[in-house]
C-alpha cells in the first residue's frame, strides 16, 4: 500500500471511530483520490483552454492554407485535363470527318462505276 493510501486508510479509520461509517464514507468522498497538488484548478483549466484554442486556431489556419493550395492545384489540373480532352476531341472530329468524306466519296465512286 502506498504512503498516500496508508494515510487515507488511517484517516478513514479515525473518522469511523468518531462518527458512523456512512458519514465517514461521505466525508472521504469529498476528498480527492490524489494529492491536492494533482488536482486541476479552474485557472489550470482556463489556461489549458486558451492553449488548446490557440492550437486549434493554428491548425484551422494551416488546414485552410493547405486546402487553398490544393484547390488551386486541382483547378490547374482540371483545366489542363479539359484542354487535353478538347484537343483530343478536335483531332477525333477531324479524323472522323475525313473518314466520313472518304467513305462518301468511295460509295459515290462505287455507285458511279456500277451505275
């Protein structure tokens, strides 16, 4: 048993000796299970809250900056891909048009030759 547990045990024995078990247990429930130096104060919590808010704001700013950068990169990539798609579509359209003209000329030639 640690020193702190021994001290708590001794204290509860003293309380039980001077009052009933239930009152002693109730009184012990009001004491922290650790030393007072380990108990957080409202000031400690306020300080922690301020630190955490600062860190969250910093993370939020970093995330926004990164998302802004990524969005710019994504826009550039999308514009480049759309341009490439347009170029491919133009080439395919020209190829299909020449192929269609050649087919019409060939069918016309066959029709002229047989007719």
